[in-house]
C-alpha cells in the first residue's frame, strides 16, 4: 500500500484538461513543499514534470501545472495530447522516510 | 549530456547474491547524490537509498535497511570509475523488480526532484 493516495485512472479527450490528485497527510504532502510529479511511458524510465509543488523543469510544456491545498496535491494537464498518455506518480518528502514517498500511480488515458 | 547506464538484466535463484551497477557520465559524479528506485511488476516507485560519492554518505529508506529485513541491500559507489552499485546478499522471490538508478536534487536535506534516470535493470528471482 502506497503512502500517498492517487486515483488508479483518469481520462480525457484531446484538447481537454484533466487533474490528478495525490492525497497524503500533514506529515508529508501537507507539511512540506517538496511535492514532485513523474510521467512514465510504458517500458521507459520516469521523467519529472513538476517539482516543489508547481515548478516546471525546462523542456516540460506549460500544459503541465501543479498545485497543493492542505494534504492534497494536484497535477493538471491542459490541452491533452496523445503523447500525454502515461502513468503519473506523485512524490513527497515525509517525516516517515527522509528519502520521500510515492503515490501508487495514475494511468492517464487520452480518449 | 548526463547519462546513467545500468548493467543488464539478471536472472537469479533465491538465496543467491547479486550486484548491479550504474555508470554516470557527463557530470561531476563525486558532487551529486545518486540512488536506487525499485519498481515491482505492475506497481509503483519506491526509494531504496542514496549515496553521495564524494564522502560515501549513504541514506536508506527504512523499508530496505531495517534489522529484520532479510536479504539486506547495500548501496555503494566507486568514484574512480564513476559507478554506483546495488547489491543483495540473499535474494528472495519478492526482489523481482525493475531497478532504476537516479540522481536526486536535494534542498535543505530533502529530495525535491529526480533529475536523471538510468534505463533500468530487470532482476528476476525464481527457483
């Protein structure tokens, strides 16, 4: 059982927006701004798309955005494109593990 | 260009030992943390541990370094050949997984993101 809770699946049509949630506690997501999001295509290594809640690494399209409210972080993908179809994982620093904990992952399907 | 190149897939039997590697290039290997992330079949990601090659400071995730954890893992690095290692002394079926090496960025002692990933090493443990 993962430390952070994500919905197992999400979907949207091309051009639409979709938001994926990541729920933790005040000892991880709610207590720190060290939340990051990773995109993983089948058979590939993950890639960071958001870090420190809402920062976007260079090269990541601005269609990807992040936010946090209380113990829940969110990743929004706007203007969905076919290549956005992948698994997405959230991660946060945690009092219980100084290396951080991950969510169970959300499979994003572009319809 | 930063590259992390991992050793190839392994098939082992329970109880055997194993050491897999990750060679870093394109950056100052000594001055950046490097670590290992496990992904069991069809499952999510888990940090195992990280090491700072400059002084060998090593930090483990509690799940992978408790006194009761059989088949304990060890993370090490050889800065002379810019290579990090993950080794097991007593493999179990449940160690079957994809293992990624990765370079995390830390701020204030906390990992804020993982910048680079290796291609992954698939370890299969089966009798």
